[in-house]
């Protein structure tokens, strides 16, 4: 199942200027429908909310703040395990690099010794 919603969600910052422009006569409903690809019913719903005073700058700000708080909480949930993992890596002793060991290649493995009796 997809994590995307079946419906688009529009923020109050999008709705408020659109409704203001429509009510002030800067754009028409038909133009708003075409440019923003929004259904006429949805525009009518937003305009009725705008007329009742349900869409205003304070609500837009409150909506934005709540969205930001949700994003911050999600990021904090991600940071916690990563911080624990970093602490674990810091506490885990590292193996010392042995520069005198046999040189090996990831592809071919350790090099054969010259006295091993290779093909003549």
C-alpha cells in the first residue's frame, strides 16, 4: 500500500490568497480551476469557509506551526537511534591496522609466495 494519500491536501497559505484573489476579482473561479487544477466544488467549499471567517492568517500560521512541529517530531525520532548507533561505534574498540600482514586483494585473495612452485 502506498504511503501517499489518495487526495491532495492544500495548506491554509495556499487557500487564503486564492480565496482573497477570487473575492477581490483578481482572478475568476474558472481561471483558478484551470491554473491550479482544483475542482469547482472544492473552490466553493473554500470560499464558503473564507466568507465565514474560517480561513484567516492566524489559522494559516497555526496550521504551519503544527505541520512544522510534526516534522520536527519525526526528525527527532530518526535522530535518536542514529545518535545511539554513533555512540555504540565510538565505544566499540577498533582493530589495529596491521601493515606487516600479507598483502591481499579483494578480487584475487592473498598473493602466492614466490617459492610455492608456480607454473613454469
